[in-house]
C-alpha cells in the first residue's frame, strides 16, 4: 500500500501535500487500488482534531483519485478520536492554526467561515461515487463521533464509546453530524444522546442503528477489509446510482422517487447496451 498525496486548493489550482506534511498534522493517507485509507494519527492525543486536521481532510477529499470506490476512516491507537483538541477553545489556540477563541474576538462572519471550512473535511465522505466506512474503536467523542457519522457505514469494536459531548460544553454539534444522527436513530433518541452527552456503547450502538457490525477489537481491520471487498464486488456505476437514489429517498414523495428510479435505470440500461454494441 503506497502513500498518497492530497492536493491543497490555492487560487483554483491543486498543490500536492506530502505524506510528511500530513504526518505533521497527524494524518496518514494511503491509496491501494480502489480503496483509500485515512488514518487519524495522533495516538498520544487520542487523535484529537484541529483546524489543520479538517483542512487536510478536505484536501484529501478534493484530490481523491477517480479509481477510488471505498474510503476507510480509522484512528491509530486505542481511540478513534477523542474529539476537538481543546486548545482550539483557548485564546492562543494550536500554534500556527488559530482557534475558535481568536475568531470569536472578530466578527460573526469570521466564526462562520471557520466552521464552514471545518465542515468541508466531513462533507465529501458522503459523495455518491464512494462508500465510506468508519472503523471505530475506543472513544469517538464529539468531533470523533461526527466524523464516524459522516461515513456511510460504521463497523465498530466492542469497546467503542460514542458521545456527543458538545452540549455539555455549552456548544452544539456543528460538523455535519446532527442530520445523520437523526436519520439513523430517530429524533427522540438523538435528543437523548445529545442533550445528556451520555456514552453509547457497542451493544446499544448496534441495536439503535449507529453501527452496522460489532466485532472484537482484534477483528476490526479484517471486518472492514471484508466489507470493502463486498462493496467492490458490485458494478461501480450501478453502486453510485443506487447510492444517489437512497440518499435522496427521504426528501422525495413516492411518485418523485419512482421517477428518479426510472431516470437512473434508463441511464444504466443505455450504458449497458452501449457497452455491448
């Protein structure tokens, strides 16, 4: 498996960010054929996230090679991610990265830009042309929980501990995690999880739909690899079209979904018959 480079967007152009630069941020990014693996790699900090983490995640998404169909997001060490590096809430922040504290002393637009930029690191994981898998062990707190929620599937170790900590800190979850949480577990359960900031362990996570599979910690990598192989066994274009249909289903009426299915199927049939001619 080889190291890959992610582009950094500047003035509409992409500049590659080296594996060494990603390592300084606390990320590892590898592409092996149709599978890309993004690893949070600050185990001494329980993979706490900073603005540099989110910027790098966004750049990885922007430069994802076209052949990639499955993206695995994982954490090095015993925790997936303990959430935001708490230095982000101090006036000083993380050296060289700024902070919510410094942005709060400016106008509202500065804070909004900071949040908007952070969210870009999470949104790309939902793109129809890929399937994203969160391989989650240990703590997935706050931003860590939301990163897992940004993925299409969550395969978890039996020691997993999900927690939406933000409300307990006087904040709201703002890294695009609230919509998938409600869609997965329902409004009442989402309110309970968020407003109590309680821990959701593996058995409950599986029971309420937060996790697709629960495995022993030592079996997590194999379970993720097996799932990736299953996903890659389907036709690439059909998989992307089906994901588009599923993603839009809740916002459509039955009639609208019927029409969307027909349009996607017509495109698939045209492609199949054109390939045969």
